[in-house]
């Protein structure tokens, strides 16, 4: 059996290995799952690096990265069928000593059947309330019969209940040990069924505890528009350790896009406000400096989770990651779009005009509506008063009316 960890990249020589190592190329080609699992394990303390590798797995190698699993996962990243399982030691507040105890218990007495089974068996071990909460938030306990939203008050409530239970079973002869089956049921950890958390909430938990998004990304629904309008990604701002250069050059004017993942506002010496924005895209994040004049005219849209394009100038200093000096900020939903509606001919359009206008009148926005008559090969742009917000609901309604193939939303793109 090949020891793939032996061939995992040394972080200080990754570029050299990628170019010249025959063994690396061989393993990457013939054992891509094992190779990528070992590679990600070798950089578990570098969130930016293994988030890039996770994206590489998904986009370029068609490899699925699964969330952590207390019953299947290993300390590092591991192969699970045709996918890679997230390493348990990469979960926040979970170190190698904790994982050694958990894996030893699992190997000795089998999989954990439930969260309370996990708590009872790990009572005298390294697991504490914070560890338990982070396992829940990361999804590592889902296959042990616990779903994140069952606790009614979030993972902190589950942690509190588990802590009470843990206290109860710590003694060598607890009430749980001597009680009959009926009495034991009273001490089971139970949770009200309130349904699952929303996708955004689950993703937020993953980001908080794992440092990366595993089951999805808040930017996924915007990926097509993002790729179409940017000229650089956050990964291109990272300075290579070997060459001491980034893909972008100091002074380059580029367009990046992403969601606001953090904002710090400071007062300048001239008593004006400026901001430092953390803009996160599908591969990482970039700090954007927004000076007073730009900040004042955009402060209403510079809010948490806002999806924005930023055009500006690259600033590379002595830091390992460059910055962008923002010069223009454009919300994703401000990108010019055209809603094309196709009719077979003029007569059909005239017959359905009132129904069409009735569907459009309740939507106000900036998207221009274009009517195309197939037989006449003619197009007509409706007046600005009839511009709409081409939401999924509106596009769906028009698709039902005209047929899906006759409704098309075209993004014009940024002028860069």
C-alpha cells in the first residue's frame, strides 16, 4: 500500500514539486483521490490553501468533497468511495489528541449510534461542550442520528443538554446505570422537531467551524455572472512563496467580485470615514480598501453578505496576499440585463399583449424588456417605464405563458 502522506507537498516547496516531481505526477494521475486527500491533509493549518484544493477537486477533477463524519471520517482527509471525506482534525477546536481518543473509542466499540451515545462514551475523554457544538455545526454528527436543527435552540442548546447529561453519567455508579428501561427514557436527550435550518444557515455554520464551505457556497447561484464579469479572482492576489510574485501585478486595474464577508470602518486623520472590506469569492477572499470619497457614495450597499463587483487598482506590499484599492463598486443586481420575449408573429403578440403587460406591471426594476417577432424577424424594446426586475418568479410566470424556450434573460456584462 502506497503511503500517500509521504508524498504530500512540503508547503515551502509546493511549486517546485508540482513542476519537477515524477512521483507526484504519477500519483496525481493514477491515484487522484488519494493524492488530493494527502495534499489537503498536508495543508490543514492553511485554510486558504485547502479551500483552493477543494475547489480544484470540484471544478477540475470532478471529485466531491464530503462533510466531516464522526463514524466514517479520519483525523486527516480520507478517501470515501469516489469522494474525499473532510478531515475531522480540521474542525475548529478539535485537535489530534481529541481525534485520537474518538477514533480509538470508535475502533474499540464500533460506530456511535446517537449523539447521547457519543456523549456517554466520550464522557471521561477529551470531548467538551465546545467540541460537541462544533461537531454538530459541522455536520459530523448527522450520521449518528442528530440533525442540526433538532435542538430547537441551535447547537448551543444541544451542547447544554449534552453537558447536563455528561455530568449525570460521570460517576462510576450513576442513576442512569441503575435505572430500569422506563426510568432511563426520562433521561434521554430529546429534541423538538422544528425542521432543518435554511441552506444559508447551514453554509454559515460550515464556514464558521470548518473555515470553508463544503456542501455549497453562497456564491454558487451567481457563478455564471461572476465569471463573466471579473478579470481576476482572489487566488491571483496570493504571493507565491517561491517566486515572491502574484498573478496580478502591482498597479494593475482589475475587476473582482464576491460577497461582503466583513467590514471595518475607520476614521482618517481628516476626520472622514473609510472602510476595509473583506470580499469573498468562490476561491478565497481579498481585502478591499475603500477610501472616503468612494465609501461615502457606496456606504448603503457595503453591508454584510452584499454581492458586489469592485473595480480598482492592485496594491502588492510585503504581505502574503495583495489588496485592491476600490475605485468603483457595482452590486450584482445592477448589472444591465435584457429580458427577451419571443412571439411567433405580430398577430400572436397583439393577441397576448394585455396579458403580458399585466404580468410586467407588478415588477419594477432596471431590466429592459425586448419583444422579438419570429416571423417578421423584428424586435422592439419596451419603453423605460416597463423595465422590470427579472426575478425567478417573473421569468417562471412568463415561461408558463409563452413557453420556456421563448423567454431568455441576457446579461449585458460590466464595461471594464
